[in-house]
C-alpha cells in the first residue's frame, strides 16, 4: 500500500508523518515528500496517522488489489481548536520546553486581532515570554535582555536584515507565504551563530499541492494575492505571491498626504525529482518608498527614501539513506537603502548596502533510536557598503562628501551537535560551534559550546537546563532612541571585537492530564561581554568613522518566564508572563556607572483567547501589559557663556542614563471573524478588528509641554489610538 | 470604488488619537552651581555664576531677565595661581570679574566659589596653553539664497598634540542693552595630527549665522585643552539638526567639582573684517 499524506487545508504534503499500526504495534514514517509505503498481506488495516500540528487520524481501511494507492488528509489542529498551537520544536529535540523555543504556524493566528487586517506573525510572536517590545508598533524586539540587533531573522535560511515595512509598523512577511515561525531564545542548536539573543526562523510555505490554490486578502492597509500551481505530474510546484499597500491613497481621502508605499513579491519553485530529493528555490523582494516633495518656490524640496530587501535561497534536501539526511543551502541576502534629499540649492545622496552570500552543508545521522547527530559547515561572505554620501550646495559644508570604503568579511562556521538518550529519562545534547571571522588584518576564532540536559520525569512533567555561548560578529549602528531603516550594519574590525553572551537556563514543563493544557516555566541568566554602544553625542546618521564612535561594554540580564495554554472545545486561551532585568555598563557612558537597558521592562504579561461560538463565527481578544521602558528625560537646564565674545547658550540637564521608568502601558485588541460556507471550494473570511479598544496611549517618549494654566508638564504621547478595520481573506 | 472610499472614510473617522498621559517625574532638585568663563583681551577674566533650573520651571525668554533670576550674587569667588589668591569683583547679576590676570604658558588657575548662604562650595582648575596666531585669515562671501560666509585660515601648528578652535561671530559695537542670548557664535574645531611646526590651512562655511554685507565680523583662534575641545565637540554635534533625532540624551562633561559647567582660560588671536570689503 502506497500513498501520500497531505494537509487537508492547503493540500500540501506533510513530511515525516507517523503511520502507526496499533494491532501489530509497528509503524513507519512518511518521507520528506509525505510519501509512505506499508507492506501488508491483510485485507483490512487499522492505522493511526499523526504529525505535529495536525489532528490524529484513526482509520480502518479495507484493501483490495485495485485499492492500494491511498492518500490521507490530516486537518490542522487549528480546525478544532481555533486557537494558537504552540509546540516544542520538533527539529531541536534538545529543547523540550515551550518557553525556550516556540513554533507558531501562520494558520494558527488567522483569527487573532490585527491592525488593518494584516495577520502579522511577527507581531504575534512578540507576545511570547522573554520578549520586550520597543516603541508601539515598532518592529524591534529585545529578547532576554538583549539588544534589537541581536536577533537573527531568517527566511528560508537566508538572513533578513530589515524585516519591516511601514517604517517598522508591519513585518515584511506576507501571511499567505509564511508557513511558520520558530523562535529560539535559549538552548541554541550549534548550527546557529552570529547573534547573541535569539533566532527567528521563518519558513515559507511549501509550494507542493495536489491542485492549484489561490489565496488572498483585502485589508485597510494592503491587499495581497498568492497563486500556487503544480506542474509536470506534481514534480514541479510553483507559487507566486504579491502584496502592495495603498495606505497613501487611503490617507488622501481625508485630504492628508502620506507619500509612502511598499510592496513585496515572493516566488517559490519546488522540484521533486524523486522521493529522496527535493530542491526548493525561494525568491523574495520587498521595497519601501517614501517620496515627498513641495514645488512651492519658497519651500522647494524633494525627498526620496528607498529600502530594499532582496533574498534568494536554494535548498537541496537529500535522503542519503534511511538514517542519513543532507541539506545543501545556498543563500544570498541584500539589504540596501538610498536617500536623496534636495532643498533649495542643496542635495544629499546617500547609499548603503549589505550583501551576503552563504553556502551551507548540513547533515543529520541517526545512529540508532537513542543517538542522533547533526553536523555541518557554512561559509559566508559579507560585503558592507556603509554610508556613501554625496552632497552639494549649502549642506555640503555640514555634511561633506564621503566615499566610505567597502568592507569584506568572511565568516565560517563548523558545528557538531549530538542528541543522546542516556537513560530512558535523561537526554543529553552537547554541541560545539567553531566560528571564525576574517576582516582586514585580523581573524577572530570563537568556540561556542552548547549543552542541553532534559529529565523526563513522566509523560507529563520534564525538567531541562542548558548552557550556550553565542558570538556576534556584526552590529547595527542605531540609536536606542529611534531605530530607522537607514541604520547601518557594521562588522567587527581590528578595534571592534566580537560580542559574546553566555546564557544559562533552567525550566520545567507540565502537561495537564485531563484538560488540554500545558504550563511551562524557565529562568535564565545571561552575561554579555563586549556589547556595542556609541559614545555620547555622536552622529549616527551620516558618520563614516564608525570605529571611532563605537564603545564596548558589559551587560547582564536575568529573568523568569511563564507560559500557560489551555484548550477546550470552543475556547482556547493562553497567558504569558515575564519578570526580567537587564543592565549595561560602559566606561565611556553614564560616567562608567551601571544603567538599565532602554527596554528593561520589569513585567510583561499577555493574555489571549479565541472563542468559536458558532461553526462560522469566532471571537478573539488579546490584552497585553508591559512595564514602562526606561528613558532619559530632560530634568533641568543651565546657562553658560559661549566661546567667543558676549554669547549665552542653554545646556540641557538629564537624569542618569535611562534613569526614569515610563509609565506602564496596556492595550486590548479585539477581532470578530465570520467564515463563509466551509464546504464550498471558495472559502472566505470577513474579519472586523479593533486595535486599542479603550484608546489608551502606549507611551514612547516624554515631552515637556505647556499646561492650560501656562505652567509646564511632562507629557507622554502614544502613537496609535483606537483603530477599527475590516478585512476579507479568501482561498480558492 | 465609491462604496470602498466611503467605508475607508468611516473607518478613518472612527480612528482616534489617544490622549497623552501626564506624569510626575521625581527628579533630584536642580540647584547646581553653574560656572562658565571667558577671557577678554587676553587679560580680563569674566566668570558667570548661576543656578541651574528645573525643566518644568517657566523661565523668561529675555536673557537679561533669565540671568537676573538665576544669578548667584552673594557668594565669594576667588582665583588662585602660583600661591597668589585674588577675589573676583562682582560686576553685575551673576558676572564676576578680574581686570587683569597675569598669564604665562601652562600656568594653572584654581577657581573657588563659596556660597555661604546655602553652604555650597565648588572648585575648578584650568590651565592656559600657549598662544596660537593666524598666519592668514580672511572671509569670502557667496550670495545665493542667503549671504554665506566662508572663512579661510592658515596658522602654524604648535609643538605637541594640540586642540584648536576658531570662532566666528558678528562684532559687538556696544554692550549697552546688549542681548546675550541673540549672539550666535560659530565654533570650528581643529585637532592637529602631530604636524608641529607645519602650517595648518583650511576653510569652512558659517551656516548658523545670518550675515549681511554691512556686518563686521570677528574671527578668533585659540589653543584649548582636550577636555574643553571634547565638550565643544558634543555641543556642536547636538546643534546639528541631522543628528538630533537619533541622538541619545547625555549630560555634558564638566571640570567643576561640586557643580556643573566649564571653567577655562585661553588666549585668543582676533581678526576683524568688514564684509562689504570682501
């Protein structure tokens, strides 16, 4: 008996599904392409088919000679639970604690509240414990006390250097193209490197399907369309997707100008020449354009900002034999931004780019049921073109021409990670990554040991602990006050040394026996050395002497994370909580005294729930609370004589660095979804969303403003208030 | 498209801007003694002594009024050098004066301020560095949207590592009814690269001051300490509108122990130019 196992919803094959025969207590596993083969002489067969993220299928088949090719269709768990399914990573079997590493499928957040109907998986991922947010609606996230540039964002194994649209408001990931996001915060696999805090591994949807599919959506901010088509008897699968915003046109309706638009394009081609080989090519392009001008002779100005991500990846998966798998990966990532400003007689042209080419070969060998090893290597060449500035006119005096040198960096990684089931209850997985980075006149070699230990007390309870060292060889030159798409990435050099973080974690996870629920907790301690910051008062915008402004220091972060998930027939809820602290110390900043990190938020709490009160109606809510971020407010001023003769100037006085905590913020978002008849081929979903229901300001800064009585006061504005939106998503 | 347009309009009209939150920030009281100084004609020491003030305190816009409100007038200010202690004369609100101090290269001066009323005491030291003079300095004028003045200079680098500043401003003809806060000074900072004895030559544009052809300008050069150079570097950066949005707040360095501000002494070599002649 042969056949394939498919996802009932999107008709994609499910790799490595388990097929179990309870009567004979034997079974088999589907291959990479979802194909299986069972040898039997019986006329009837009872099978239990299961795969992570899907409902189990328990079925009895009656076989005859004409009926030996049978395909199975598994329904995603979302169909029943209508909720978020968070599961331990399957790939990194060392990590058994959902608080350490979570995987979220795009299909599992379809009913969650959103702004403008954009079901942004990254926005949702940021509700997980251990993550502090930056400013409201910003894309930056701060994982376990780390900095925003310490997160490795991957799309089909290629690095995404600026994963945001709308100046950080939305992620670049089109929901119709994304299959799942895996966020790893601790207990890292040895294959990961070059970031200290986290890995956000985004996987695009697999293009294989039995039949064509059209998916799309129309929302307040943008519309999108994806088309998938199998060709050549399912040997080749193609998918094309596009998204474009029209927020510029929408805003124009109320006679306001927002001269901004973005679009992204995605293409996937999957070639399956045999059961043992699969070749996947992904192409991704995202562009943001901000174009403003005024032709009035007095205000005459033109400006054009353009930010582009261009990513290509080629992935050849090969099953050498039943125990040996290989994965050959070639990726190329380009991020570039161009700025052109013209005001009266002055012009500024600025270009920056970061280009990397990566070749990786990864192997997995399953020695036996108790021992598995992953090993491989990667070679990566970076090309950094920092600020190349050309100016003319009056501004040329303050911003001189600058043809910054192009920098090349070669980074190599070699790793070995073992997963060994020592006794039936204890699993040990040590790993080592040896990384090297070569820059002009200097090579740094780093040893990054990793160790995970798990003690499975029983089916319900386990304890785990881990130690990891991570090394980072590049950093983003951006202000913690305001990160911009124009921020540069800069490599290590002779004077800038790699950043290092040592993290120790311990956690436990308990599955409730009677109800579908799981509780996970973890504590972590992270010691960070040679962290990057910038000298006081330095220019980060058009500066090409980056090495002169960078300072390196120390940081420490520790915290407790909790996650609770409960599921009932119609109702699904989960809650996350983080108690954390993150400090920094730089000799050149804050007079060498310790200071709290900018987003050192003491408490983070999120509560989300989905209630499917009718087969075609669902209601969802998310409430989140976060302690205020840290801030350095203006507290006073003083007057001094200027150099020269007879001048006075006012100098500001601030608290110590990040010396004040902003007020706590909280917000509730709601969503109501209506599904068209699920029996029909055309499936539609109307969704009404309300962002920030009670219109609470989520403060992002402190201003000194005038009171009505003429006095002065500290005021904290919020970016977005209540925003209602309606969207329609469909699938054909 | 009309129904969609209407729908969007309704949605956008429903969208609200959140009310800002108002908060109290308990910060330490801002009553630091502020010191700043200048040396006129390379002999007259002027020291301005004021109090700092709270960010939420409403202050007069007029500089005379502001100084009046912040000035420290009942204090004892002394300057000590090579065992000689002189008391500074109280000139007017906040201003203290020494009519003629004797200066020698590398001589150190210690300023001491004693506020007996509030039992505060601050002290600061400064060293006078050798004098640098222009070999050549002249302005050129470019008439475009505004009158843009460029300064061309040449001077001989002094021995060792040095930090120079060139200041450009309109000349002050009359100090009566003079508005201090309206005086703008452009400060160009130049660090030598161990070129001792060699000429340093260059030019720069003065963009932060509006000139007219009628103006007389004064261009001065001074050899200053490294600490004061760094202080001025930060100040110049902060004044750059392109830098400001991404710049993180910071407190300026000070060489005043127990207070804030900067006490320093430096020689100046002044050149005057009538713009219409150039």
